[in-house]
C-alpha cells in the first residue's frame, strides 16, 4: 500500500509546518552588514582616496631623506677640514 500526499504551500508555510525558524530577519541584518563593509572597502579604492593615503607618506619619507642627506653633507664638511695640531 502506498500513500501519496501533495502539499501545496509557500516556503514560509512549509517552514512553519515543519517547525523551522524564520531566518529572514537574521539574513537581512547580515546582508546589510556585508553591504556596508563592501561600500566602505570600495570607497577606499577610489583614486583620490588612494592618492591621499599614499602621497603624504611618500612625501614625508622624501622630505626625511632630503633632511638626512643634507645633514650628512653639512656634517661631513666640518669633519673633512684639516686640523692644525702643530701651530
């Protein structure tokens, strides 16, 4: 003997019938969080944001390099002058 039952219901009705939890609010909150993080990450990839992020660091290191070289050049000048010990 076989029994065949056709149930015509929506997914929400099937979840309720089987006692499964409704996860739509959790999915919506999770998707909103993911969307916010993606937008934040994409805004950091815009060319003007990248230039603002990289340029100050490179300009600062260039300025530090120039100061270092200048201090070595001016400091080396005093060290290379001959010292008069006998006069």
